[in-house]
C-alpha cells in the first residue's frame, strides 16, 4: 500500500504565511481565564480555586500583546468567601491598572462565591439555563452527640477561652455559639452584598430583599433581575464586541505541585480527601448538578 507523499516545506509556506499574516494583522486579543470548581482549599491532593494558584495565570492574561479585553468563564458552586474576594480583587486591580474591560460568562453554575467571582467583571453574561445567584452565606456540619453516647464514648474537652470549642460536633449545640456564628455570617453576607452593589449598581432591577436572600435563578431570570447583562456565549459575544477576527487566548492554570510530583488522583486516598470529595459533591448537588 502506497502512502501519499509528504508535504514539502515549500508546500507549507502558504499556510505558514497565512498564520504569520494573522499574527501581524493587528487582530484584537482577548485573554481567557477559566474559574471552575469549588473555591478554597479542599484536602490532600484536592485543591479548589485559590489566589495562590490563580495569581500567576491572571497576571499572564493581562500581559498578552494586543490585548483588548479579559474574558472569564465561571463554573463554580462557591466555597471560601475569603478566596472569592482575593481572586476577584486581583482581577479588578489589574483591570484598573491596565484600563481593560472584563467580561464574565456563567456556565452551569455561578452561585455564591461563583457569582462573587463573576462580579469581578464589568459585564456578565450567562446561558439561559445557567444557575446564578445564591447571594448568601451558609455553614453546615454534623452532630455526633447521640452516636458517641451509644458507643459509650465520653467526650473530654479542656479550653482556655470560653469560645475556643465553639460548635464542637461531639457536644450539644450551645445557643451562645449559634448566636456568635450568626453574627459572623451576617458580617460576611454584608460584605457580599456591598460587593454586588458596587459592581452591579443601578443595573440591579429588583428589591435587595429579593436579590440578597440566597435565592438562585436561571440565567434568563437573572438577566431580568439585573444580576447579569444578557444571554450569550463567550465566542459569540467577543466577536460581536471586537469583530470576527478577534483571537481568544486561553491562559491555563498549572496543576498543583502535589498532583505533579506524586500523581495524587482527584479522588484521593486519604480519609481527609474522602470527606473533601463528599463536601464538594454536596456543594454541586445543591444546584442539581
């Protein structure tokens, strides 16, 4: 069986020339960042989104040549409010320094901390069926008091500081602990609301009582409420804004050092990883995914 002759380098010149022409054409470039997964540290070998991991790709995105804008794809059920604020804050700092517009595109979910990240953008788009919102704060855990009692286990805790063992899952809930937790939640919730007010401003089209009670909406409803600016996908919107020749340049985040060096799987083998995997799954399950 004869194989077709290989292309000579001369035959490839037109292709190479076309590629070089496109590179030199002055076509606008959009740096693309992907913010996907749970936000915050999860466990051994399982790492959610943190500023430590994302700072370098964010910086690289803003250093691209002929840069016209930054586009962020968001697919996250939330997680750590601190990491949400740090990541979003870094995007805003660089956008202001470089005087560049930022666009966010909500995929399956941009809820809670995921929506916090989306609000780092000047303009937010979603699919009609995206899950958007959840502007609230939640804390969840388990109580094992009856279990250890049945097992004949005695819980012994000694502290210096009245609140040091607050919300210990092996002891009955203390109303004072719940009150303190509620105060912390309300403080974080206020910070979240302030961020959304600052970023969305007059575009919010519903009473704050409705918007900020933790409810989730479809992308279509979120557009009506002013939580997003419209329905659209990244490629389509970027071509509409910057022309058909716009070049999307994805910037990939590196794998974490533990996965690279010892090949730890995402499922993990440690007990801590199993718990982290369950917690991560529960976060996604809240949104039917």
